[in-house]
C-alpha cells in the first residue's frame, strides 16, 4: 500500500511547523524521517497517519485522500505508534494489545479464536508474553513502547507509522524492534533520531529541517558528511560497514 504526502503544510497558530513537504513510500518499503529536534518529524507523522488535517496539500493512501476514509476503515489499514502513548493505568498488557483488534470487530461481533491468535503472535513478536497480566503503570518506558507496538501489530495493518519507536529502549531492544519491523510485510514510516539505525533499516530517508524537506532518497545518497554537517551541525565520518554492508556514521569530537 502506497502512502504519500503532496506539498502538505501544517501550522500551530501562526507558526508553520510543516512547510510544503512531499514524500512517498512504496508498498513494503520503509521510509525514515530524520532531522534535528523541532524539524517537524512528529507533526509530519501525524499528518501521514490522518491524525491531523493539513492546512494545504493532501495525504494519499493508494492514491485516495486519507481524509476520505472513515476512522474504522482507516484503522484497519494504518496503525500508529506515537512517541508518548497514554493508556489508563488499571489495564493489563493483554488489555492494551487486545485494543488493536477493535477496528476489525463490530459492537455485536464476538471475540474469536482468530483474535486470540493474532494478539498472542503480537506479544511473541515484541517479547512480552511473560508480561501479559502485568499492569500498565508498573511497566518501564521501554516496555510500554513495546506494548504499544504489539497493539499496532494486532491491528494487522498494511501501513505502520512509528514516531521514535526506539525511544526509551536499550541497544538490544532497539535493534530487535527494528528487525521485527523490517521483517513485516507492511509499508512503514518511521521517525528516528539515530542515523546509524536509519542507515541500517530504512530503504529511503527523508531529511527535515525547520519544517521543510531538505532531501530524500536512498541512505547511500542522503547520509553524506556534508548533509550531516549542514543539517545537524556536527562533523562525521561516513563509511561502509564491513559487517552489514550499510553505511556507518562516526561522529567526530
């Protein structure tokens, strides 16, 4: 399923947060959004997910305006994991993940064995089967992030949109989560701050700065020493890793 933004613009009051950005991601591919803090990544994520309406431009899902989808219809296709997901404290991990099945069930349809299987598979994928009965408020920030990803997986989406999914996670779980996403047969958009992880797991990278699109393309074309210096204001050495064949970025002190 193709997802694209065509010259989208969004404002907070009179301040322009996303300024005429056009990006697209092809079926089964992963588009990474990178940029300094305040560059507009999270706001663009919400526009692409249909959580906000652009002041100008359009967001298209398979060439159909995302604004034309009903909420339930859109939720069957697009799952979102925001950076700061809030959930009631008196629910368990299992309760949260089960919420992912809501778009696929009507008020009168019973819970089925197929629903149980999908929820169980989501818990297995994020490594939280042993936490299924634990209450939300007792989880660490990283565990909450993994639960929200499991909830998104339980939606069985065609498009997965992630805002800093590795936030709060240790290195092992950062890599585990991105490998999991890499193996899914879904179209993915991920806002990510770690340039090495972006180089390793993204098919294409869009660079944002002050709400505008700086450049977009394959990591080998985008992640240059010149771009990193211009956009992030730091010196870096970019080379090809002998371990995985992707770019490796070493920041210079």
